[in-house]
C-alpha cells in the first residue's frame, strides 16, 4: 500500500485513479475544476495540489499538457511540501524537452522524476491495459514499476525524456500509416475492389494493423466523427518535427504528413474530425471526374 | 476429390501442391525445369503443361510472373486440351491488367478464371495459412473456395483483376509502413531511447504492426539479409504507380516511396538487401556528424 497523489482527474486520470484504489493504494486526488472530478470511492479529495502532494510517496500528474504540470510544479505552496525520496511521474503526453525540464527542476528538491506517457485511450485506461513508455533513471523505474503495473504495461525505454520520444514515435507511425491506408483504400475503391473484403483478406498479414482495420473502415464508411482528432494528430506531427529539428534529423515522410494534416486542419478546416479524415485531403487531390 | 493441375512447383508452388495432395485431391504437377520440382508423394508428374491440364477440373498456376503464365496459356497444344467448365486460378502476383487479359483469353474456351495472389510467404504456404485475395466471378469463387481453403484463407474481393489490386494495396501499405518505421527508429536512436524497448512497449497499440516488430528490429540490429528483396518491393511500387496512372490517381506517399526504393536499388545498388534496408536510404539523407 503506497500513498499516491493523482493530479488531473479527467477522461484518462479518472479511471487510472480508480485502478490505483482498486490495487489497494492510499490515493488522494486533485482536479483543477473540482466539480469535474467525479467522486472516487476510496480516494481522498484534496483542495489544492500542495495538499495532495504533501506526504505522498508517488505523485502522478495527468494534466492537459506540459504547461499545466509545470504551472503546478512552480507553485510555491507545493514546492514547500516536496520531500526527498518522492517520485513524480508525468503521464501526460508532453514534449521531451518539457519532461527533461520537469526532471531537472525536481532534482533540486531530491524528488525523482519519470516521464511515462501512455497509449491505449480511455478504453485502455479503464481496462488497465495501457502501454506505458517510461523515461528516466532505471532505479526509479524499478521502484515505480509495481505501481504503474496497476495501470497497464510499463516499459523502461531510456533516460529522461525518452518516454515522451517513444510516444512521439508512436504518433508518427500512426499518422503515416493513416496516409498509407488512405492510398490503399482509394486505389481499391477506384479499381473496383471491395475495400471491406480486402481489409478482411489482409487480416494477420504483413500489411495488417489496427489502423488498417479501424481507420480504413472509417474512411470507406465515411464515419469520420472524432475518436482522435486530426488537430491533435497535427500537434503530434508538429512536436515530432520540432524534435527532429532539435536533433538535426531529416524525416521526409513525417514532414510530408505534417504538411498534409496542416492542409486538412487549417486550409480545409476539418481539424475537429477524426485523424482518419486525412482520406478527405487525399480525395481533394483526386477530383472526381 | 477434385482433379487439379499445378503449374509451377517452386518455393511457393511446392508446399501448395503438397497441401492439395494432403487434402485428398488428385494432383498433377508440372514445372518448367523438371529436375527442380522435387518429387511429391501422391502427385503425378506431367511432361508438359498440356498433359497436366488435360482433364483437370481446376488449374492452378504459380509461375514467376504474368508473362510466364501467358506463355503457357498461348501454347497451341495446351489450348487444344482446354475444356468448357474448367477453372484456371492464377495464384502468382501479376499486374491486374494481365489478370484481366488472362480471363478474357480463357473465356473463348469456356474456361473460368480467378486471380488469387497470396500473402504469407513460404511459411504461410507450408502451414496452409496463406491470405488469398480472389478476384473474379462470385459463382466461380464459390466453386473454387473449398479447394483454396486447403491452402489458406480465400476472400472474394471483387471482379477480375481485383485480387491482384488487393495484393498491390498490401505491398504499398508494407512499403510505406517500412518508411514510417524507419523514421521512428532513427528518431529514437538519435534521441537516446532504446528502440527495442520501445518496440516492446508499443506492442498491441495503434502503432504496432508486423513491420514495426520485424522490420524495425532488422533496421536497428543491422540485420538486412533479404527475406523479401528491396528490388521486389521496387517492382511492386512500380506496379502500384502504373495502376494509379491507369486510374488517373494521385497517390503522393506511394510515389515518394517508389522514388526512394529506386534510389536504394539503383543509385545505392542495394536492391539485393531486405526491403527494410530503406533505413539505409534514410541514413544516407542524415549524414553522421
């Protein structure tokens, strides 16, 4: 039984906190808009981040972005409660440089830091099957892994910031694969094949993926209500290209897909649709005859 | 028990013919270089394609390419043996237009035709777990499906030529996904993450695929001996772009990846390596500092 503070009780943070309670931990929750945080049976509600963090062994932040977490970390009241030996785990998807800045900031208080963004969505959070990509010190990871295992499958991928880098790599593969599947679906439709039958035929083969099955169906069924917004995919591609720039890397496909999501979101105004709506950008390049 | 002629007993055709024998069919095999065809217990060896085809209910061709099959179909001796009601199943990967030409040619003899290319490689052929993408008449598919089921999982995807189109879509997704994974692996390596750990962390998520796990490992382990040659991937990309041109389609990612496999195979001279060697083309764009 570990004393855990959970900061940010939103769509992801809520089921994660519930799973920590279910695992038998002593959980204190805090949310910026207190009314938005549903009551969680067995968890204590704190009025401030400082009150939640005080005395906690593990602090898990799952705020909207890196700025939100850093704002909390900067509060003097909270800084006064930080204690040597605490572990702060940032589970939101933020920039690798922001994660490293968080870690550096906390070091002076003797607080260890892990960046541990997740993949799997709210369904994965509820089922405690999240993929958890963890950057930071190996010893700190070893201490935190048993707690993270109540939320999904934690894997240590390298030093501070690399958890976020892994998440970016994940998002980049998803974005480009959506582009690949869009071209395949268009080729099949225009060539007179049944795309749904082809998706079925390809199941289990080298071309198969969740993106082929789910996003491919969203494209050819014109079912583009957002499960994950195109605007968020654009933000991810922007972060990937920022990181590539920082590292001096040329990533031609990531650059192309960034440009095309920008066209979709900014020029076509469709950033509120699902990221599978990149199909519409491809269709716009292929006017009907 | 159906009388089946198998034309082309190579790496794929050999295990396929064996599985048809094992399913209890009366199988006659023919191979251009007779010595290359290993004896298959329970199958009859024919001296000519015509002798194999004579009296067969089902003819399965698995030659090296569309030209090879069309050359056999054009032999006057073989044409003299064709009978109304026979079904010719082209299982090699050929161009959609070649498949339609085969079908048209056979129609005048009352011979039905299916184009049924496969995915899954020799391992899938041996295990009878091939993905079989079938184009052609629905009634003909219904007749042939029980036989094809001895080789894997047949799915009817549309009219004549669409089986080949589905195979092209498969190859295009694979080629582009290799490009996506290459950029992710490079980003992770240069950013200080452990790519093998990240591949493990992403298992089962939205970015996961056989290409991420297998080809990603080939890239970062520098294990680029050919399981599928880059030169064949280039041929596939050329066929996709030919088909896109015929259909008047703009497929920007397929076009880019075609250009890059051409650079890898023609300018860098590495077409004999695995298609995961596209990573080397990406590295060449990113000179070491």
